[in-house]
């Protein structure tokens, strides 16, 4: 097992972000998935699991930086905060990607 260092923490966040972006672009946005409610629900559940992992890894990364050198805000956390404070919700029941890039699924997650 490799040493747990700043690079390793960043690498996990980067790879999780990459997987989320890939899943969103190639699975969630796919026409067949969007047209098939069962697939859309399963794909969203998988995406939500990736998102939860990313958020947990980000939190642990920030907590795990004793010298505070890695406490800068990571991209996904900043996007979520920006979205919550600056973006207007759309009047729709359909999933969409907000102008800030955050995937929004009305009725899921509060």
C-alpha cells in the first residue's frame, strides 16, 4: 500500500470527478437511458453513489491535511456551493444540468 500523501488524496478526488463526468455524459444523458425510466433510475442511483463517494473523499481529504496545505476548495465542492447559492431552480420535473454544470434531479436529495 502506498503512502497516504497530498498527491494520493488529490488523485482519488480527480478520478472520482472523472468517473462522475463520464457517467453523466455517456450514461445519464444517453437518449435510451433517458427514455427508459427503470434505466434512468438505476443510472441516477449509480451517479448518486459516485457523488456520495466524491463528497466523502473530499471531506476526509480536507480533514486529513494537518498542515492545511490541501485545504483549498476542490472543484466539485465549490460547484455544489455555487449552485446552491447562485442558481435558480427550473420549474421542471425532468433532470437537467444547470448552467453551472451541476446535475439536478428534481425531487431527489431534498
